[in-house]
C-alpha cells in the first residue's frame, strides 16, 4: 500500500516537473528548431504521464470546469465566500422555518406578501403628507429566452434520465443495472429516515462542501478511490466467477418454430 502511494506521488511529481519544463521553454527567449522538437517531446511525455494519473470518475478537466464553470462553480467552490455563505445561510433559515418551527410554505408566502404590500401601500399614501417621493415599484417580467432556456435544459436532462433507464432495463449492462438498483435502494432508505425538505437540505449542504474539500485534497482522494475501485473490481470478478457465470442461459428458439408454436396456441 505504501509502495502504491509512493508510485502515485512519483507519477504526479514527474508530470508536474515536465509541465514546468514546458512552461520554461515557452517563456524562454531565442528558441530554435531543435528547441521546438524538444517542446514536442516534452508535451507528449507530459500527456502520457498525465494519462497514468488516476482521477476520480475518469475526470480530465479541473473541478471548476466539471461543475460548469462561471458563477455557479464559484459559489460551489467558495471562490466568493460572502455569496456562498449567504446562500447557505438562506437555505439554513428556510430549513429552520419549515422543519424546526413547523412553518407552512403557503402561510409564509401569504405573510410576506401581506407585510410587503402593507408597507408599500402605506408608504405610497404617506409620501404626499411628508413631501417625499413615492416608492418606485419595479416592473417584474420574466424574459422569454430565460424561461425557454430553463425548459430546454430541463427537457434535455429528463430525456437523458429516460434514456439511462431504458439502457438499464434492457439487460445489456449488468454492472450498471446493479449500480442503479443499489442507488435507488439507498435513496429509499434515506427517504424513510428523513422527510423531503431535510433530505434536500442535506444534499444542498453537501453540494457546497464536498466539491471544495475534494478540490483541496484531490490527490489523496484520487489515490484512495483508485485502491477502492481496484478492490471493487476484484470482488466483482469473484462474484462473477462464482455466481453470475453459473446462471444458465438457454439458447433462443428459432423464429419459425416460435411462430408455429404461437399459431397453434392461438388456434386452440
């Protein structure tokens, strides 16, 4: 186990040293044709060395790119601590209101609307007496392109889910079938232990904590995941040899004989 960790760290350090050499070559002055050949060799060696480094789920892009990049990825990875803290604080306040204080969603929405409308109404009428300008009520309009974009993205994700379920139910990939069944069973157990709001809040908190922790300790996590995957493949090979390979698989009948059998059964 220690030898495996040392070999993994050796690959990582070798790849980083090769990348540093490539960067120095590109930023150096007075390059010749032989230098360009050396740069090509260094690039190929660096790419080959990177291919040997195990990444979780076969990841080839940085964590920020995997999460989609842009502002959402910055929030998940705590690039802007104030925004991420505010989002988590708001989610925690909502969970406390509905779960601990047992507030109802419809009641909360109605109370917020009552308070907001009362304040704006009184302010608008009192502005004439105190010689101040009335409040400027903004006009809120949902843009059509945003709504269509969200609907299109949701449609794509739902179709992908249906396609995945179809592939799993077709019986072509036993490993994927077992993984989906295990995942659904785990979700069902969690659903029996927590209600929907608490489960959603736990997932929300994990989404804002696990990626940033993985980005910080990705080398250690990837090394552990590589060992776990190797152990899982070993156990699956044993299970396949002892159980799955012994399941009898009868040959399919000829189409013509099957058609005659159905015709006879239909006539009777």
